[in-house]
């Protein structure tokens, strides 16, 4: 049971509203100069002044929370996040309510942190920041490496030592805090600096091991977006093997440790020498095979003597001559046949004219024999009417005006 304070206000005392509010404010602030409250955040808003207002609640009660501008916050606040708020309890007389002014805020256990990280991961994944298509290949042999980490941490020393052991290269350090409220902004600024300067071939973002809360800056959106948008390949080496921060999903290559990041970015001198030896052996073998193939092709070339080449051309010319003779003879025979036909054309035309003349004479004889004049000569006559029409009926005999005979026409 929570202790119950003794009442100090007498029943007969009368206060103004302002006095009662001021007294209540003093009592609350005196009784609760520092308090820790655990609950779930909701209704988070940020005023134009920079102050943040929200509610912390559980199943049975709710309380207003104020976070003044400038108060350090280690992670993004979202509705539904379970936190522990440290601050002082006070009242707000104008609204007759009480509230806690937060001086520190932390997540309530690892479960809450993991829930927040999973929700943020899904959000960033939907934006495509983790897509494989965004990954850039690492340079084979970088000459300059940029490192974003703390200059005093063990991570930078481990990276330098391993680079010296494997393949010494030039290293440029961008000093950044890797823990605390400013860590995320400084790490993102380091990645953006190297992209602006374009003075390195690859970037390593690193930090040594730590608790989940210590590593949270490497899961902040500002860091993830800076790495995802980098035009220079980025290798992450944050924490230890089991530690996966959201920046690891956005990086082009994720190493398990800072030392692993150094190993990934450069080869060992021994492995490089071995690779050069292998390439030399393959080149030598390929050259030997090619020379042998060329020798074989040269040996297989059959060079003919000039006399043989002339004889072959003469034979080809003889073949062409024979072929042309056959073609010319055939065309000449065809031409002779056509000339014989042309020479016989006058006799043919004469015979044709004689046949046509006889046909015309026969037709004339037929025409004369079939003409009506010959019929009239045999004693027949043609009776005609007034309009020179032929009268062919006895009933119209009274209409006859003239009669045509073989030797002329007589009028009636």
C-alpha cells in the first residue's frame, strides 16, 4: 500500500480558486520532485514551439506528459510504445489537471524495443529502402576507405589493425559519436559528407558491441535513409554477429563486426598474390593453346605452285569457252529457223490474198443470186402504197399507188 499523507488544511479554511490551485501545485511538486511512470504512449503531438505533448496510460488511468524542447530523446516516439518516463509531477491550474514534465524517457524492456524496430523495419521495407536492386557492388581494390565511427572507440582501432595486416590503404575517418541522443545525426552526417566530397571508394559504418539500447542509433530512420541513398558503396559492421540493426538491411554489405567489415573491403596480400599467380598461369595456358592452334592452321595450309594455279585457270577458261560455244550455236540455229519462216512469208501472203479474192467473188455471186431484182426478172412485181410501203394483202389492193417491175416502176 502506498503511504497516505496527513491532511494539513483545516475544514473551515476558505481559499480562492487561484490560491487553492497554487497550493495544490506546491503540494504535488513537493511530494513528487522526481517520479518514474511506466505506461503506453498515445496522442503524441509536436507544437510549433518544439515542445511535445502526449498521454501515458495503462488499463485504468491516463496522465498528460510534456517534453520541453531540447530535452534529449534517444529514439522516435510512436503511439502504442511502452516506455518509462522520469520527470517531476506538477499541475496545470488553467485546465485543473495534473501532468508530468519528462526529463528522460526510455523503452520499457527489450520487447518494446523489438516491437518498435519491427514496425519501423516494415515501414522502411515498404518504401523499398532494403531492395536488392539498390545494392551496389563493392570495389575490388579500393585505394581510399572512409570510416564513420568514434575516433576513441575500439572499432576504429580494430579496422585499422586489420587493414594493415591484409592490404594497407589510405583511411579517412569521419568522427562521430556512436551512442546517445546525437549519435544518429552524426553518423548520417558522416555518410552524407563522403558522398558530397567523393573522396573515398567505399564507406564503413562501424561501432563495437553494446546493449540493444546502445545500438539503437543505427536503427534510426535518418541513418537508414542516409545509407540507402548513398552513391558510394557502404559496409556496416555494428555490434557483434547476432546484432542486426536496421542500417544493416540498407547497406550494400553487412559485416558481423567492425573487423569483419575491414576484411570484406580489402583482400589479403597473400590471396591477392595467389590470384595473380592463378591469372598468370591461366594466361600462359591460354596463350600456349592459341599458339598451338595457329601452328596447326599454318601447317594445314596447302600452298599451290604458280604452274598448277595457271593450269587450273586455263582449264576453267576451256570450260567457259565450251559452254559459250554451245549457247551461241543454239542461238544461231534458232535465228536460222526464224529467218526461213520470214523468207516464206510472201508465198504465204499470196495464197492468203487468192483465197480472200475467191471468197469475195463467191460472196458477190451469192448476193446477186439472192437479190430481189433477179426475182422481179422472173416475172414478179412489187405493189407499193402511197408511203412507198409494200402491199402484201389483197384486202389493201385499193391502196396500191405504184408497181415495181424488173425494168422500172409504173404509177397507177
